[in-house]
C-alpha cells in the first residue's frame, strides 16, 4: 500500500486555502489535517472486480459520481466537479426524508488512476468540520482494484462523533453502491 503523508499534498500558494489569514508555513503547522494521527482516522477498503481506470473515472466524472455516491436511500446531485489540483466539487446528498446535505471537495492531489486527496466538508467557506480524504486505487495482478479510503477528522472527538453517527456503515454502503454502478456487486 502506498505511504501517504499529508505533506505529500501541501497547500500551494496558487491554490485557494480554507484559511488564508496566515502564511503557508503557519497554515501547515496549525492545521490539524496536516498531522496524520491514527486516533482521528477512519479507513474503509473494498476490492472491485473492475479495472482501476473505470473505478477512478467513477470518482472523477460528475455524471458517474451522481449515479452512486452516498449511502443507501440517498440521491446525489452534482452542481460542479473540477477534478484537478486546486479544483472543487460541489454536490448535495438528499436523504429519503428530503433532508439536503450540502458538500464540497477541495482537491489537493490528483494522480490519474492512482489517488485523490481532498478536503470534504459542507458547502460553506472555512467549514470547521471539514476532514481530509485520501482515496487510493491499487490494481491487483488479476485486474481487480483495491480502493482504500482514509478519512482524517480534525479531532478525536469529531472522529468518535461521526463513527457513532454511522460513518463507517454509510461509507461501506457507498462503496457497495459503487460496486453496483460498476456492475461488479
């Protein structure tokens, strides 16, 4: 499994920042999402009987993403998706009861067919509850793809709260929906 350090995808002066009131050096030192600690992490993995290119495309195409992303009972509407370093995705996940959850990704690292690194939060500027997500796409010799999704929450308390809320189960449901979309469920 490839090693990832948050500093592999540092904030660059040309990329819009969630926090712009401090220098890049200060930002890297102060932002808890730039210090990977296991007690703030959630890891989900799934093997897909599909080529890595197809699995990666499902994450990076707005049309494909809208077909599968979100837990069971949710529908996703993508408003904008610019999957490149410095780009953003804005989308809503709508629950069966009609509750709308706004979302925003800010991409820090995009390596074609290999990995994505982004912050994920509500579709508001400077969301204090945003978290870092790393999605790795590893192709096995048999042509199957291993997806590893790592979430780094800003605090231990935030991690515990989202786990208690059902983040692991909902994340696994989302990966199952991806398998169905790819036709490999």
